[in-house]
């Protein structure tokens, strides 16, 4: 790799990450407006679940394919698919169409972030990666400042469709940069694609996701449907593990998990994935529906997390080299617990500043942990396994988010239905749509408005209690990393 080309590749990779980061902040900020226009609040979580399911399943496939066919070709395919999905999302006329198009978008997104991160691992040395990760994480800060602001302006002026279409010019420029400037070593490895593993993983996660999203809403948790879905998920997961151990070139090479750094970093990432999606998905709903703030303010509270993330990530790479892997990760775990507890304590009258402060703490925790994990994991394996190892960490975080958005969405919906029933009211979940815009709130009585806001606030507090549990779990798991000193002591 010519050093003169590295800045151009880095810029292209950062732009790809920006597209991915903006997707998270803008869509979350715009969802109250989308739900208000398209309806279907009961399917609100499916807009996130569809995207997360496909990106979670495909991230492992893309990681393995990038080790076989090279980063450039796989990145290009994923980015093109992501852009097609983005175009179609903006053309959706119903919530069902939007969910379908988010499946397509998610299929492409599975390649963008992990392969962009892997490319950086390929072109920079172990010591350089710690510094470069600070630059990469600054993308989250830029998206935090520009994403919600642009999203709020787009929603308020020309429409929510442009929230998705914004990806198109940025993604094309990033794609051209990687295709034109990235030169890869010749690959003589014979392709061996693990189709059986890909099918079993997709089926297992689909069964589990449907159970978590619809359980307690469309059918009871203790119903026959729930038991069948739970049993199917367990059987399919067991078959996936069995198939991967038998496969000649598995999609998920379990031998890399024998490395203690990779094992515990991935387990913590599973828990933090739940935390991340909880804040990203439901904070705008709280600020917009309960606090009655506009989309721009909801975006500000969410962007506080994205500002804290790069600030912490900038120092995380340096702390990793100075005080060690365990202490850096532990500090991040403390911030995650503190941030989630602040959300549990949040009341409607506290205002958006409290929400922003809580969000900022979560960002600090994510920045300290996630950056340290990526740097150390990439240092722990060879070039031939780097794509799979990086993808495994992204997979676990995405899996956590996939499980989280489904589980928390189910908790939100079932909590609302229980609150309505306990108070003798026959409201449906779609009535929450009336809280998500100024015009719709103006059309309901003060008594109804107060009742629905109390219901939504209580349901979201239940969501935050579960989120705090996962923060505590991640903090405990970090102790499994004790003795890991940092990049220089990682297994080579």
C-alpha cells in the first residue's frame, strides 16, 4: 500500500462510516414524523428490526467474503445495495413498504461499517490504529452535529423522504474513493462460501426476532406460538453451531473465540448493542411525545451521545496503550451504568437537558469500550482472519441491537396495553401516533393528552430499567478482560 494513497482511502472510509452513523441518528429523529404520516405505531420497532436483522445476519457473511474475495469488491457490492435500499425507503407509501425496503437497506449495511473498519486495519500498523481510531470515531461527532440538524430541517421542510436520500451522493463518493485508490494483495485462496451456516443463522434470528417483537402483543408470552418460536430458535442456533464446527471454511470461525480478548470483547458488545439501540430508537419518542419538544430538540438529545462517543474514543486509543485494556474498558462500563441509571430516573418535567446529559454519558461509555475492542481484536489475529474477527465484533453488537429493539419494543407495546387495560381504557397502540407531532396533539383533548403521555412515559421507563440491567451486565463482563494490557501485548 502506497502511503500517499492512505489519506484518500481513509477519507473514503470515514465518509462510508458517516453514512452509516447518519443513518442511525437521522432515522431515529425522523421516526416520530414518519409514524405520524404513515401510521402503524404498533409496527414502529419493525422499521429498526428489519434493518438490524439483515445487517446482523449479513455482517458475518460479508466479513468472510472479504477475507476470500478482497475488501474492495465486497464493500462495493454492499454499498450499492445499501444505496438502492435508501432510494426505495424514500419512496415508501406505507409502513409495510418502508419495513420491506429497510430489509434491503440492511442487507447492504452489513458490509459498510465492518469492512470499512477492516480496511483501516489492513493499511495501518497496530500502533497507528490506536491513533486512527480517534479520527474514525470523530465521524460520530460530525454526524451528531450535522445529522439531527439536517434531519430536523428536512422533516420540517421538504419531507422525511430526504432523510434516506441524503445517503445517495455521500455513498457514491465513498464508493468511488475505495474502488479507485485501494490496492489489495493478490488472493489465491479458493472460495468456499458457507451457505448452510448463512441459512441457519438467518432462520434462527428471524424466529427469535419475531418472538421478541410480537410476544405479549399479537400473542401471549406463554402461548403455543411463543413456545414453538422459542424452541425453533434454540434448535436452529444449535444447528448453526454444529454446522460451523463441521464447515471447511465457516462463516463464524469459532477458534478465534478461544482468544480471551475476542471472547469477552464480543460478549460485552452484545450487551452494549442493547443499550445503543434503546437510546437511539426510543429517546426521540420520549422527547417528542412526552416532553412535547420538536424534532430538532429530540435530535439534540440524541446527538449528545454521538458527541460523547468520539470524544471518549479519541482518548481510548491512547489510554489503551498507557493504562491497559482492562482499565480503559472498565471506565467505559462505569459511564454506561451511570448513563442508563440517569435515564431510569428521568421524569417528563426534567426537560431535554437531562435527557441530553444521560445520552452523553452513554456516548462516553460506548467510545471508551468500542474503540478499545476493535483495536485489540484486530491486533489479535492475522490478515487472513482480520475480516472475520472484526465482523464477529460488529455481529455481536448488531445482534445485541437486533435482540434489544425487538425485546424493548415488545416491552414498550405490552406496557402500554397493560396501562390502558388497568385504567379501563380501550385505546389502541395507534393512539400513540397522536403524541408524535404538534398538529396531531392539537386535535385531542387535554385529558386524553395527559393520559397518553403518562402511559408512554411509564412504558419507556420500563424500557430504560431493562437497559440499565444490560449496562450492569456489560460492566460485570468487562472483569473477564482483567490481565489484558493493551495492543502491544495482544496475541499476534
